[in-house]
C-alpha cells in the first residue's frame, strides 16, 4: 500500500481528500503546516506528498523548495495543490521544485491520474 502525506491546513480539505484516497487503497497521513510536512517527510518517507501552497509557519513553496534541496527528500514526488489556478501559479510551484500541480477544488479523477504517474 502506497503512503501519501497530505500537507493541508484546512480541515475540510484534509477530510475530503483523505477519505477519497483511503477508499482507493492509499495509506494517508496529515501535516498541518509546511514545517510539520518537512519533518514528517524526513521521519516517515512518504511515497508521495500532496502539498497545499497556502500554509502557515512555512508555506508550500518554501517547504517544497527545502524538500527538493534535501538529499534525503529530493526524490519524493510532490504535487502542489492550490486554489490559485493561473499559469503563473503553476510555474511558481514547478519552479519551487514541485513535480506536478493541481488546483482546488480537487478533481479526484484528474488527481488520481497524476498520483498514478508517480506511484
């Protein structure tokens, strides 16, 4: 069973996304901010991270950049999630090191296809 870390500060988003992915057989863990996400990536080595970009403490762009600069974490795929759907937002997430990008509200079918590319 693949393990996905969801880094998301919004409880409704965590609940909805977590339940949908668990029903499809993924093991899910949550972090509530970017720093906690980085710490959990180091301690639990997920197969993939879904990273919200608008996070407290350390935002998703900073957390993604730090993860990709860390030799222990750089190979963990990160899919950036944001409500900002502009091309510039996608480019900013990819420039930070995200392996892919998706928008909120999440289209679960599209997101599952993206997850499938990495897992």
